[in-house]
C-alpha cells in the first residue's frame, strides 16, 4: 500500500485501536513484578504508542502532503524534474551590509572561485518595511574579466514561515547555480534570498494590505531599487526573476503577473494560486472583494489581459494538493504570457521534492533573464 493510501490510514487506525484494547485487556494479567510481566507491560505500551503515532503521522501527511511515497519519505526519490514548455494561445541605495559568509564550493573560500554570501538589511523607502536578506554574489562578480559587468538577478523566496538560511543550507540554490554554470548550462546570477514574511509573524502573502504592511510594494519596488543601488545588477525587468516554494511560489507568480515592469520571469515550486485567509494572514484585503479577486491568479487569467512574462509552475501527480489547479493554470495561460511546467510522477510538499526540481528550474530561469 502507498504511503498516502486511505487503506493504509484505516489499517493504522484499526491497529492503534486494537493495540489499545489489547493493552487494557492484558494489563491485569501483566501485574506481576517478575521480569516477564514487566517486559510484557513495556511491550504492549510500546506497540500502542507506535501504532498511535503512526496513525497520527499518516493522517497529518495525508492532510498536508509532506511526503508522497515511501521512497519520498526515506529520501530515495531522486528522479530530477524536467521542464515542459507550452505554446500559449491567443537613484541611491538604502541597503545596510550586516556581514558576509564564506561560501565553500570546490574546497575554496576565495570569492573569485566560490562566490560570496552577504547578509544585508533592506530598508524600504516606499513601503516602510525593513527586512534582512542573504545576497549570493557568483565568482564572476569578483573576477577581473567581469569587473564592469552587470548581472541578472533573481529573488529567491521560502515558504511561510520559512528561514532564509534554508535556501542555501538545505535547498542549495547557490550551489546549484555554481554547478550548472560549471557545466555550461546556466549564466551567473545574483541571488537575493529571503523569506516572504517581512512583517513577522503575519503571513501577508506578498499583498499590500489595506492599512497594513505594504509587502508587494517592498518586493516589487524597494527591494529592486536597494539591490540595484548597491550591487552590479540590471535595473530592467528583463534582468529580474523570482523563484519560490510554497507561499514563495505564489508570491513569485503573483508579483510577476501583476508587475511585469518589475519582474519578467517567475518560478513557482509547489505554489498556490490564491492567498489563504486564516489566523496567520488576518484580513489581507480589507473587505475589498475586487482586490481579493485580483490576487487570485486563476481569476486574473480569465478576466484580465495577459502580461508579457515567462512562468514556470511545478507539481506532482501524486502527493501535491495543487496538481489540478496547476493543470488549470497551464491551460488558461494566454499569449503573450509563456508557461512551462515540471510535473513529477510523485513528490510531496517538502525540501526533497524541491531539490529535485531546482536544477531544471534554475537552468530555465537563467535562460530567460537578460542584462
């Protein structure tokens, strides 16, 4: 039986109940003080607890889609994602450096070989938001031959709540770019790694909240202005892309579709297509139904003109809750928007799945940004 099978979940629940009943029934018989009844009590308690944890774990996994299969759970699912392209139918800086981290690639700590990660604090002049970010500068940025060159840039976003450090410590975005460039598959880019939670603990879903945090303005205007004022990156939308997972994927699509003057290209790894409204978000739209509709990407496709942007979406046939909406998003994409996808046979909503998709997604992203 598969990890997400309802039969497996029912079996786990039945076993948990059965072991509980067995424990109650056997307990009087195991009341002695010799080693055998003691060992028996330990055994039935252990079986009951394991079966209970298994049932709860399977129920949680089925609800949230953390893992799609046993291989995914055990980290054995390694088949990489493949991009499928579709043809659509009809100046100053306010950035503050907080330090730099050595980035060890190929055993080197020299920036000319391995690049460098700098921690910065962005101060949004228009949004009034300040938020930290990790900026990866590729080796070419420090090489004499490229001393006067501007580089394309990509905003890299986590899910909610997420940690920006996970983008290079667990998802390996800089390492992946370095490896792809070494194989001649990708141009060097500056990566601005952040979490979308710039007004913690609130999940703003990259929305300009009426009377609240102006998150969309921060990401589409302030961030680009501050980064371009401090680093050698292109200033036009053609030089900028966004890639994110989960909530970060929704933000990537939404900000690119709503602001093609800021971002030309977006990658959504397991992204959703509209913002949730729950205890973590609060009222994101101030009771304005039109604003809520405009932040619903499937609604935008049906009712608003398509922007001239590049979009890549990912999902899994088994294990992802966004699979059917992803297919609908692909089918509804109209020219001049261009859409591509990575659809895995199996993969949950987790780091292991995204690590399988990131190499192909980064190669695709790098091939569409220009300076």
